[in-house]
């Protein structure tokens, strides 16, 4: 299972990831080795979206017996690239392609948000050298834009407001959804096992 956790700084991504990990390990037969946590930050200037966002995924198998939790992935580049560097190095077409690849693997995206006032309060409590309080309106609006009105073929995405919401019950529902999406992907792969070509041979990568 693959769960990508997105959202602005202070929305509760680290808390959600730890809760997802804890609840997954409560399942019978699961061990710490059955969970990985990835952290994706700004990629090097001499790199590219294919190397950063596709190659790592290509090493994964579609299975319910293993959980990969990803702290930001390609949506983070579309949000933070323009904010911090003036532009994103990921095109809208490449975003759609990666969404399709992730969906074929049964992955889901969980986007966390909170009110600007609550994000500002959390920022003040923890401190941050990168993000400023005045940037929160842009961050919240941009994530809302990227996760709103998605087409049916897009990766399954759920948005949760963490302003006043407990994380634990939400984590359980997210794991259930991820398990269901992974099952669908496994069945689909089984029905198409005659075609072993990788996703990128069937769907050309947009340059």
C-alpha cells in the first residue's frame, strides 16, 4: 500500500504519518520492517521529475502486506516550487502522468489542511526558518486548487481538516481506503497479466 500525505507546513503530516504507521503495525502479522517512511524535499538542480518521482516508485510492488508512507511527493513541487524558486520543475502534464501511475499501483493521496489562524499558531509554537505566516494563504489555496474537482482517472484523494479533528479515527479510515484501492489495483493487474509492459511503455512520459 502507498499513502502520500500532503499539505502545508503545520497541517499535521508528521502526526498523521506516525498514526498511520502505529495503526498499521497493530494489524496481525505486521512488523516494523513492513513499513517505510519516505520524505521528499526539493530535488537537486541537476535532477528531474522522472528521476525524483517515478524511478523510486518503479521499485515497489503492489501489495497489502507492505506500507509505504510518503511525506510529500509530486504535488509538493507544484506548491512549493513557485513559492520558493519562482517556478515548478514539474509540468501539469507530468503531474497527471504521475497521478495515473500512482493510481495503477493502488496509491492514495491524503491532503491535510487547517485554518490559516491555526497554521499560524502552530508555526509560532514550533518555529520555522523556511515558511512565513504570510505565506499560508497561498499554501492553503494552492493545495485546495490541486485537490479539488479531480477527474475520475486521477489518483484517489481525500482532504482532511485537522484544525479540530482527532487524527486516530481518521488514520483507520485512511488505511481501510488504501487497502481497498490496493486490492482493486491487484485485481486489475491480475486481469492484465498477459501484458507485462511497465506503465511508462503504455503511457508515454510527457517531456
